C-alpha cells in the first residue's frame, strides 16, 4: 500500500480481468496529458503470473535472476462479482464513530461472522444532519486468494474494477453527467453501477451477458418486418423485444429501483459502447422495451494513443485505463477492501524476518543478549528519570487536571454506548433509518419492521434496557407497496434527555 509520504507516480501499469481476458496498460502522465505507452492482453486460460511476465515484471525464479529495468508503480483491479454493495443513511458523527455504525449495519445485512468479511465505506453529502454511506463488503477468504494471485505485480493498490470503469467513463467517454447509471456489457455478465461525481455509490452484477443480447435487435427486426421486407428492417418503433431482452429489462429495472432510480428525475442510463452496430441494436431494443438508455462512446480528452491503438481500443481497455487514471491522481477516496489484508501480510513478513534472525544461530543469540541488556539498562535509567518527574509540583497539577477531564467525560453522552444499547434490543426484521439525539430532548429513532409483531418485539427489547425510559411507539403506518411497517420510537436516555441536563 502507498504510504502517506509516498509521491504520486507519473507512470503506472494497471491490470484487470475484463471481457474474459487479462488486460494491462502502461500510462504516463506528463504536463496534464495522459499517454498510453502500450496495451497488452491474454486469453482467460492464462494466469495473473503470465500477465505480469508479459508486462515485464520478474516472476518465479526470475525474481532472483532479473532486476527490473526501472521501478514502475502498478495497480490491479478486482471485479465486483464477489463484492456486495449497500447504501445506508447515518447521522453525521466523527469518523471513528461512523466506522462502528458501518460495521454494525454491515454485520446485520450479511449472514457472515465479522471475522470473515472485510468492509470499506465512504460518506457522501446528505441532508438534515445525516450522511449517505456507500458500503462495499466481501469475504476475507476471497480477497486473500485474489491478493495472492496478483502478488507478482507487487501492486501499490488493489482497487475495485467498477471504480476504474466509472473513472474511465468520466474521462474518456461521451454523455458525461454529474450522476448516471452505467451499464457495462461483457461476454461473461452485465455490470450496473450508480455513479455520482465520478464515484461508484452502488453496483450490481447480472448474469445476462453480451452474447445473450447481441442478436436480440436483429431477431426482433426480422420478426417485426414483412417477409418481403426483412432485409430492409423496420423502423426502431416497430421493434418487438424477444423474451431474453424482456427478462433483461425486468432485471435492470429491479436493480435500478434498488439504487433509488426514478424515471422522472434527470438521472440518465448509459450503455458503454464501442460504437459498433451490435451494441447499437441492444440500445435500440432496450428503448423499445421501455427503458430509456443512451450509448456512451469513447471520446477521450487529454489522452494520447500509441501507433496501432484506435478509439475502439479505449473501449476494450476501459477498465485498466480507468484504474491507471485513479492511480495517477492518488486513489485516496477509493473503497479499499484490502487495507487490513495488506497490514496482515506486512505483519507476517515481519514475523518471518524475526524467525529468520532467531534461526541464524549463535551470532543472533549474542546480539539478542546484548539487546536485552541494553533495554534493561535503558529501563533503569527511565525509571530514575520518572521518579524525578513525579516529585515535581507540575506533575501533581497535570494529574489533577487529567482527573477533572475524566470526570467531565464520565457524565457526557456516549454515542457509541447509545448505539450499542439500541442494537441490544434489536429483533429480526427491524431496519433502523434515522437517529435524533440532542441534549435536553427525548431520543427519536425511525425504522421499518416486517410486521407489527416484530415492531412490538423490538419495543419490548428497548423497554428492557436499563438506560432507557418511557419507550413509546409513535405513528406506526404500513407502506402500501412493501407492506412493511414504518414506525417512530421515542425514549429518554439516562439523564441526558432531561431539560435540566447539565452536560
């Protein structure tokens, strides 16, 4: 991982597996212009190690026998097939408190123990004192396996490929908007991303692939045209989408609805396209099926291509190109699922190095003895200096000041403790939406329940919490569409809800 003091690279190699192929590009940034130095790809039956060797990284035995001609930063993309995305609303609190909220929300959504998942999140501007949180979660085992498979690249960052896709669209494609829904067709599946200000807020993967859809537009034209006019084809308004397209549109609407898409809003749906007739027919079929979509084609700004690469290649290498753009602009705001895994790997390296020192023999043992003696003498000297400090009047004054701070903190409201108390009473089927907490006022929470029994069970659980008083359900209503119960609950929390609260 890139350290805080590490400079942003000017040249980067980015790699990803996309369209059933391993793909990589080397991109250089100079005077504000991005220049593609080369692009390479391998078929899906190859490996990450083979791609690393093709990119010039020493692999296997070559690691000891070869020295790279120069140090080039690298970044690798993880496809989002095994990654779950969520978007929740939370009160605007400090980052360390927000991390606890996100972890609690994710654990309630995923049927996995906390030690088996990795979570990454980022906040987006919200309203009424709340913020929108985008969450990505994946199995730790899946991430560890992927990290091991790309080790030959020695990547400074492992990013989500969908974030590279969003960055590529923002910089290299037409129909740029502040927010949009992107449809990325590939030979294996279809990825749908909600993008806001160049950042992925939600993503989903559909099983329908390009190969399932590429003949839909042609087949519908042949079905709709008279026999003697089949070669000419009917106008787009006459297209009748086949069953596979109807199912695809239904799946898309389900995903877009979960993203919060509203057809009446200015929230465009864009299909990333290479400008080919195949993608054009798919776009026409989607519109004929009632889904308003547009094609977004390569339209790069400040991008130089080497000889032999065309505008169509920008589409085919869109994911690694987007990853390289992120790496060349500091990927600080990305959803990093590999942070804890990278730290664990560093700890294992340090542990391995320490074991090697122990096994070095008598010389290492002698060094260790000297080190222990030095530490002991240092501790003795430190204890003497500490005794001198304790006897000074300034030390007693500082101790009393610290005791006062602890006393004040003891009577201040603890947000994390309140969240833990609320969660302790939580029952199945309950999803909390908002929390209003202010000194001198009752605490208010809103949420939904699958049915009234779950709502009353949750209220009973809250009443059993010793720190909560006067737990009351307000205005329970049933949603006409989902049939779920929306409720508001108020209660007093310790002495902080009293109007005469001091702190």
